[in-house]
């Protein structure tokens, strides 16, 4: 498996152009199943997770043309049971279920894969599809689902805020008979992007981005075009790269309002932040101050940024605590940072970081997507040369990450 060879002690400065959002693009690709007509999507990031999603669609029979712009036509789908080896690679596979049921009335989907950051159950997806009229039984981690006719719109109170399950319900409700109301819905910008995309195809969705979403079912959707929103987590990751390396970085093609909670914490850490319509500049002249944070559903602090802030805290002045209230097992990277000299204690779903002036290089191993990015940044700012192993986790969710970092002054080679 590929690994990175990283020469440390770098200040990262300059411009970085942010790619399209992985977590908006993945569900939107699968939503294409809801229409017989062609859709045209721009700003789709070039990631292994995206390539797996396209392989799944092709396996089902969809036609795909993927040059600079992505064209998908799902009219020719004639298979409803994608193979385990593809399904298991990404969490997003679960978003095949609702569209296949809504368009074709049947689906046989194995439990999805994805980062090992907790149990990651799918009960909220399944129970709510049953509520909307699907017949589902699960055997040997395989979901056998069918529905006679259309989903029936319902009032749904989410017992827990879930991005994935909110998306599944939107997909089922779009072509349902009657209106569906989702109470306690997730409010992430990716949900708003999905609703905007489906409304361009003729769906009737209002309230996305709030905790109450109304979806008036329609008989069918037309084709259309859409540009994926910028990736707010990639943006946050580069801003932490600037803050941790006492650098000055401007992120272009991004959306400042999608990561307010992250910007607030970066300012608290001592960074100077300037923003414009589609850019954010971070300048950090001195060693950061430690910050305390708790992850929460949007617009709270994103769980996908907690590992990056743990790195920032390890080289900051003082003691910083980070609590992850979303996933119960998302601290795998802590042992790797401790190998690099970090002083971190884990107490249940909280870590305490005791800041030291600089990390030392080590041979570290990636276990999940955001942890991988964090270890690469750690290698860029530590003394000596760091080897980062298992970088296949990284390329799932960051487009040309080491190339973008090298353009900012890093020295990263693939070996
Ligand atoms: C999405 O995961 C994102 N993944 C995650 O990003 C992100 O961290 C997460 O939302 C934030 O909530 C994609 O978009 C592909 P959830 P998802 O359903 O949908 C529990 C990254 O690094 N839950 O919002 O799986 C769950 O265990 C990835 O890009 C249930 O109990 O997350 C968790 O505790 C990592 N039952 C909480 O809800 C369910 O049926 C929030 O999960 C579903 C979820």
C-alpha cells in the first residue's frame, strides 16, 4: 500500500483551490436514480469514494459519461442488487436503497462500509422507510426491500439527528404520494445542496437547512444540471494546516458561511481570519492557544474537524479538551500523535491535549479519512521525516491532497 514520505518543519503559505464537497456529491450521484432523464453535474471531486459510487451506478445499469462534467442517465437501470465488494467500501452505499425503491420498487443492499469511527447503525434509515411504506427484512447483514406502488407521505419525528437518514427520507419522499414532514432533520449544507438539486429536477422540497423539512411528493422528475457546493471540511483542514504551521493560506472556491463554527474556534486559537464571497484567508503569526470544543450537529462544530483540531491543540499553548458527541470511536489517530510526542489523554468521548512546542517525526498509520489528513499535517510541522502509511484512506476524501500541500510549501513524496 502507498505511503507518504514527509519532510517536516514547514510553514505552509499561499493559495489553495477547494474541490467539490464529497458529502454532497455522493448522495447527489445516487439521487440521479430518481429520474429517467439525464443529469449533468459539475464540480464533482475526483476521489476514490466517488469512483466507487460511479462503479455502483454502472453495475446497476446506469450510463455514465465522466469527463470534466459528469453526465448520468439512470433510465437503463435493470439490476437492483449491487455486489458486496463495492457496497462495503463506502458508507454512501446506503443511499442506493431509497431511490431504487422509489423508482423500481425493489432493492437488495448489503450493509454499507465507511470509516470505522463507531457502530454506524442504519436503523433510522430502515425504520423510516418502513414507516413510509416499504417492506424490509434484514438477513446476514443484507437488506431485502420492496414496495408496491409509491411511498406514502408521512410525518416523521427523527429520534436522533442523522445526516444520512435525513437524506434517505428526502429521497423516498420526493416521489411519494402526499406530503412528508421531517421534524428534527439534520441541517448540514450538504442537505440544502441535495434539496436544491432535486428541486431543479422538479421536486417540491422546502425547509432544507432547518430542522423541519416539507416534501410534497411528485409523480416524476425531469433532467437538469447542478454544481456541487465546495467541501467545507477540506477547507477547514487547510485552514488548520495554516494555523498549525504558523503560515498564511487563502482558500478559494469555498463558502465561508458553511464553516462559521470552525472559523470561530480558529480565531479563538489566535488566527487572523479574513473572508470574502468565496474565499477565506488565515494568517497565524505565533504559536496557537489551546481551545476547548464539543462536536455537534450542524451548525455546531463538525465531528469531521475534531481530529484536525486535536493536532492544533497538541502544539498549542495550554491544555485543550475535545469531546466528540457524534461518533463514539473517532480517536484512533491519538495513539499515532502520541508516537510523535504529543501529550494526550483519552477519557471516554473526550481527549485532553497538553500542548508541547513541536512534534517529532515518526512512522504512523492511517485508520480513517480525517485521521489520515491530520497525520499528514502532523508530518508537515514536526521535526525530521515522517512516514504516513495506509494513505488509501486519505484519497477516499481529499482530492490531490499532497499536491495541494506541496504547492503551499510542504515536501511530501509518495513511496
Ligand atoms: C455523514 O455520515 C457523513 N458521511 C460523515 O462524514 C459525517 O461525519 C456525519 O454525516 C455527521 O453527522 C457522509 O456524508 C458520507 P449520521 P452519516 O447519520 O450519515 C447515528 C467524513 O469524514 N445514527 O449523521 O453516517 C450515528 O451512529 C464522514 O466525511 C444512528 O444511530 O452520519 C451517529 O452517532 C465521516 N442510526 C449519528 O447518528 C442511523 O440509522 C450521526 O450519524 C444513522 C445514524
